[in-house]
């Protein structure tokens, strides 16, 4: 039963992976990078485990909020107060 369930979940994830848009891939990549940077920063500063979780989640949220305009090559970045600014993408 466990083997069948595992196989079904893996097959479903492969099918769904093909349905992901380029925008969703960028958001996911941004979230992973932002979360990783938040984790590394918290660990480097010697934060306790609660702050490590908070900084990782904040980094992931910030990374996911970065948007890129493919036609102009500009990115939109969240300021944190609900507004955005545009600048050249790195």
C-alpha cells in the first residue's frame, strides 16, 4: 500500500510539474533563494531557532515577491510598506 501511494504521488508531481508556468518557476526560485539567504543570515548572526524560522519565512516571502518584466528587463521589488519600485534586474 505504501509503495503504491508513493508511486502515485511521484507520478502526480511529475504531471503537475509540466503545468507550471515560467512565472511560477521564477517565483519558486525567488522564494527558495530568499529563504536560503534568510536562513544563512540568521545562523550567521547566531539567532535562536524561533528567529531562524521567522527570517527564513520572511526571506522566502520577499524572494517570491520579486517580479520581472521580460520585455523591458526590469524587476519590481516590494518596499515592505505595500508599494513597489522598478529597477534593472540583476
